[in-house]
C-alpha cells in the first residue's frame, strides 16, 4: 500500500517514520513535508489546504490511505472532501472536528454530557468580557486620606467597585484641599497611593484564578492562564481587541483556573470502540519550571506515573466514552484519534481541552514506544473494525525534547543552518524528528543540501531508555550534539519524575 501523510511538522515526521516500518507499506509520501520527512518518505509540494491538489495526487499515485496530521484541514473538511471523492482517509469529519475548532462547542457538549470540566462563561465582545473580569469577587477596603467629599471607608466586594472608589477619591473635583491620598487595605496589608494610575494597578494586581481562551484555532497559543485581574484584561485585549488570532477571537471563553497536575490521553476510536493509547505528559510553557508563555509544546514523556491503570479506567469511563457517545447522538460520529487534555484535580480528572488529531509532541514519544503496526491500527479505525485491534507497547519509557528557535513563541528568525544531525540520529535508541526544517541548496558544488530552520519548533529529539532518567539523559546527549544558532530548549523535561511501572 502507498500512504500519504498531510502536514509538515514533527508529528507528521513521526507518522511517516512509523508507517514506513509496516511490512505492508510500499511507499510513504508527505505533503508538503520537511527536511526530515524527506529522509523517511517522499515529499510532495502540495499544501494541506489544497484539497483538490491532494485528492488528485492521491488518485493518480494510487494512495491506499491518507493520514491527516494538523488540525486546520480537519476542521475545514478535508475528510468530507476525500470521502466524496471515494478516497480512504484517516481523521474525523468536519462536524466532529468542531470539538477542536470551537472551544465553546466543546464546553457546551461537555456540560450536556456531564463531563467534568471547569465552570465557564462565553463572551462575544470585549466590553462584556472585561466587565465580567472586573466583577470577580475580591475583598478590599478603600480609605480616603486627607480632606475629600468621599466618605472615609468603603468596603468593596469587586474590582469594579474598588476602581470606582479610587477614581472618585482622587478626582480633583472631589478634593477640598490638596494632598488627598487613597489607602488600599488587602487582607490586613495597607498601602497608600496619591496617583490614580498606581492605585488602579494595585487593584488590578489582585489574584484572579482565570483562564482566558480564544474560541477558535490559534496554533496552541490562544490560551492565557491568568494569575491577576490585569493579566486577564490583557488577554481579553490581545484576543478580542488587537485580534492576535484573527477570527479565532470572535468569541472568548473565560473559565475558572483548575489546580493539579496536567496530563494528556489520546485514544483511537471508530465511533463505537475506544482504545486509549499509552499515557503521556507534555510541557507547554516555554521556559524551565513552567515559566514563560504557552507554546505548542516544548517536550513530552511517556508513560507518566500520575496516570495509573485505575485512573485510565476512570478517564475512559467519565471522559472518553461520554464524549464519543454524545457526538454519535448528535449525528457527528467521530472516527480518528481523540486527544483529551486533562487536569488531575482533588475532585478527579477534569477536561482542559479536546483535540481532534494526534498531539504534538505527544505523538513522538508514543510512536517511539508503539510496537504494533500503525497502519493496521489506522485502517481498523477507518473501516470501523477497531474492536478487533490490539496495541503493543515497548515497556521502556521515551522522552522528547523540543529544540526551538530563539524567541519562540514570539518573533524568531528562520534559515539558521543546523549541523551534526546525522551524529545525533545515529545514537542508540534516538530519533530526531524534524518539525520546522527545510533543505536549502548549498552554494558549494558537490556538497549535500543544508538543513536550515523553518519554524518556531525546529527539532523533536526523542529517545528510549530503561527508565525515564536513562531516556532523558540519552535525549539530552543528542540535543547537546546538535548545533544551530539561537537554539532554545527546556532543560527540565522529565526531570525528577519517578519511572512508572509499565504492565
């Protein structure tokens, strides 16, 4: 069989690499691919949004199965298009992929299905969202110092009340004499201000415990975990006013922040049968210690000790089964891979988000451990016979370290020459998956084309080990062998994690 993988990132390189290992696969193509997929597949210069071009290629080349990597073509209906053309393709249809395309749709579905998740509100305009943030309950005491027409002590229950009190006290028209100040008391601590700006910022620095999300697709960057009211207001402004994510910010979702440990569970499903994949855990923040902005993912490991067999059963029962059943009842049957991002709270697992495709970089650590034929499993999903499939996993853990461009997830430079890749890839139980790379012709005749950076996340260095510490050490040795200017990566991926017992 010939197989076509759509996409150009590290997830797609891992899919090509694993599918190539199937004895039933004659050739693997990747559209458009990167410098790494060129080694494990044949790149095709067709972009994921060109449905007609991809379908023409699949028909002309005799492709037996197309596998979709990224979310955007799924949410725009590539599976529907291929199916109308009589072509076999792995992934959910457009109506089922709305589970990822719209966070509001996903939250409403979870509410109807009784799936545990954080409380939330949806807003279509920035003023309403900002009003909601400022209506959050706080406990501040505002006092006037000096001669003012405003009464001396005001007990404020919300930030909006506190801001109004400060502005009235420090309004020059309310002062009977110069030198009026405002005192803000927060849980017994008192501080005095003579400037409205300083007093406002003190109030907006109060704890918020909110998460602000763009409703639509934002490449994993449209989620803001806000520790203060100011951070929540800035997130609303960035999403809805400055339109950082375009139409994805037409609606904003504000929810309560959940506390606990985060994990990811992926599962294959044909709409009736569900087979969870091995557990994994990723690192979304850019910097060590979970500091810095959210990214598409800076590393991952599998399995994670926090997901025990009993907990996996609970997740399957309370999360995976209800969502698949609800989509089926809504006549949006889901066939593909379902990704559940979870927070393990004191009240049990709660859903942070759903994705309608393989996670990135979770796919890299999972496929590194998968011993079964991936093609067999994907075809079982497409053909609706997943109940006859079984998956076998390597007992050894795996670790992925993402090497990113300096400045990611903000502004970064491309076309940085990457050297020493063959040496890293030749290490035992190491695979370097390319994410944001391309081949640049070398100006010197007779030399191989150079691999250069072409994205924010550049390489996914993945390794197996007898335990997590061994896998981690092996991955970081490979990272140290690779060179490119401005390479940035977290140094704490899988650090301090006890290796789980793998059944």
